[in-house]
C-alpha cells in the first residue's frame, strides 16, 4: 500500500478553472473525495509586497501573489467576465457555441449568487458604436460583460471558498512537481508527499505554462505551438473614453493596419483604473485593474493595445519570443517602461521631467524611457496607427500626453491536444483553463472547469 493520500479527483491549480471544477463536483457528485493543490497562498494571505512607498518595484517573489494562490491569476483582476465566443478562448470548438455560452452564463449565475448581485452586466448588442467603429476601420466585437470589479471579485472568491473549504481538501503552498500516470489513475508529487486520484484535472494557468510543458513532454501528450500578443498599455484621462466605457464598460475593438494588414486589438479596458506590474516567471510586464469602490477610482482609464504574432515551423517558442522582448524592457528600464505618445512620435525618450510636465498622472511608478528600443517596428507601427484610428472615435487618444507602458505581453500556453471532453490521450486526465491553451479568460476558464466536472460526474455511471 502506498503512502500517497487517496482521492477520487485531484485538481492541480486553484484558479477559476480549478475552483469551478471543484464547485461543480460538489454540486453534481458530492460523494467524490476531491483535493485541490495550489502552489500559492490562500486568498487572504496573497499580498504583493509592492506598496508604492517602501517597495516600489517587483522584487520577484518565489511565487507571485498576483498570479498564484486561491483565485489564480484572476483574483486581483478587474473581474470582467465576458460572455462571448468572439474572444477569451476557443472552448466552443470543443463543446459547441451554444453550450459554451450556457456554461458561461451558469458561471455568471454562481458569481451573482455569491456576492456579485449588485454588479452590472454590460452589452455591445444594438450599440450605435458599432457603426461609428466601422466608419473608422475599427470593428467592435460582440459581448456581454459582467463587471465584478477587483473588490467584488475578491468577495465572490471568499464566499465560494467558504462553501468549498469543508468539503474539498485544499493544499496551499504545494507546487506539484511531477504528475505520474498510474495503471488506474494519477499520482501528483510535491516536495515531501504525493496524492493519488483516479481522475485528475490540471488547471495551472499561464504561471504553470512551463510546468505544463514538462508534463506534456514526460507523458507524451501532443501539443502545438501557439501565439503571443505583444504591445503596450495605454493610459489617458477617463473622460476621453467615457462615452464608450459608461455604456459598454469594456469595448473590444479590432483594427486592421493599413501598412501590414495586421490586426491590433484593445484588451482589458479599466475605466478609472490603475496600471499594475505583472510578474510571469520572473519577467515584469504590465497589466491593469479597476475597482467598483468609488473611493478607489482614479481619473484615468487604461487598456492594452496588442498585436498577435503567430509562428510557423521551425520556430515553436512563441512565449520565448515574447519573454525576450519583455526582458529587453526589463533590462533597459529595470521593469516596465513608460513613454508619452508625443515623445514616441518625436523619436525621443521620455524622462521624469517630461512625464511630470504632462497632463496625465501615471498610476504606476514605471521608468520613463523609449519603447521604440524595445518593440519590433512592425508591432510599434501597428500600435501607432491604431492610436490614430481610436482618436477618431475617442478624440484625445492621440494626445501627446497619452501614456504608453511597455511591454504588455499576453502569453498563451501551447495548445494541448484534447478530445471534445477536454480529456488528454490519458483517459481521466483533463486539462482545462488557460493552461490547456483552450481558454484565455475568466469566464472561459471557469466554464471549462464546470464542463469537465460534469463529465467526471457523468462518468461515474
Ligand atoms: C492582472 C490580471 C488581470 C486580468 N483581468 C482579467 C479580466 O478582467 N477578465 C478576464 O476574463 N481575464 C482576466 N485575466 C486573465 C484571467 O485571470 C485568466 O484567464 C484566468 O485566471 C485563467 O484561469 P485558470 O484557472 O486557467 O488559470 P490561473 O488563474 O492562472 O490559475 C492557475 C493556478 O494554478 C497554480 N499553479 C500553477 N502551477 C502549479 C503547480 N505546478 N502546482 C500547483 N499549482 C499550480 C497557480 O498558482 C494558479 O493559482 C487577468 C489576468 C491578470 C494577470
């Protein structure tokens, strides 16, 4: 008899994918013994040391409190749950478009019942902005978005954890080092222990991408290379975008550049929000947050402008490419670089004086510098073109004082080859959420967790 702890289902990763898998298993198969392994901390112990006073920059903790712990990468996010098949992942390719939307609405319902009841659902449907965008070479994508906000998102996670903690065994600060396939199940190994389960759900997100790659290599699970999105985070006075953000909250807008016919898109819009650092595998990039609490709102809105790079044979390491560019900005700026749009256009770096003289107060302490030394020309040209296109629907976007932070990199996990049940070539091994390459958003990742939990519940016979 092995010393391994015995369970029916092992869940690796306590991000939205893992949490919703555990939640749905408790709903549909409460008799199953479920364990969740998470390399980060419980929610209340997740604390990024950057306080803006004593610690101003990322100190590269062993486990990043922003990316890891109960709630995963989404815990301190803006909590925008986009209900759409147009972006956020390709779950619909496995489960069908209608089912994907049903699953996302089910997740929304759980969030609303667990603290999100007073939050708003926004929709692009029937919006006059679609026409305005089209007239300016811009495409506004369709979506409904529930905006929980960073603060309510936290409350929802607290409430869900309170429901799960007595019914599921949580192992925090327990990075799973190795996943072993047994004759009739799986064994997860951590430093000093292991656990067996007849089924295993792997939901390790972006921060677990390297580990996921190792698992796929060791177990011979086929994968394919994916893409990486590179760009900047734009910060400007909130009034410039308020006609869009008041109505839609988050507008996903795509622009096709004239020069290269590349697609540039807006991503993760944070009205009255703040710009933040993000640490992925030791590389500091930029992201954004916003709060529902009026006291925490700022005068600025921020959003990312991203260009997707897809690679074909022989190059497979799209994330490595994105990391190298982020490393370059870390090398030049010690972290994230900030530049005024006017300085970028004039071919000069920003410095502390120019930023201070500008009218936009940066919400992140970044190093003034020159993004043209970091971003590939084709990416930068696309971003500049899009800023001018956005200026036509939101005049003021192309002002000299608009701030650009770089780099923002959206890493995608390589795509794991999975069946329509999100099961790998090992029966009983499910790979979900952002770690599978199938999803890249809160709602898709959560929906994938619900989906596999139902498959596991059904498979009991
Ligand atoms: C700052 C920020 C803001 C965001 N805002 C939004 C937003 O508003 N809307 C949106 O849709 N998406 C947003 N996202 C993306 C969203 O958070 C992710 O798409 C989502 O969290 C993916 O869920 P997941 O469960 O697949 O992975 P994750 O949330 O990444 O969770 C994976 C978990 O697995 C753990 N883990 C990794 N490896 C191991 C291991 N070996 N052993 C044990 N545990 C492990 C990690 O610590 C982590 O907690 C944001 C992301 C960030 C970083």
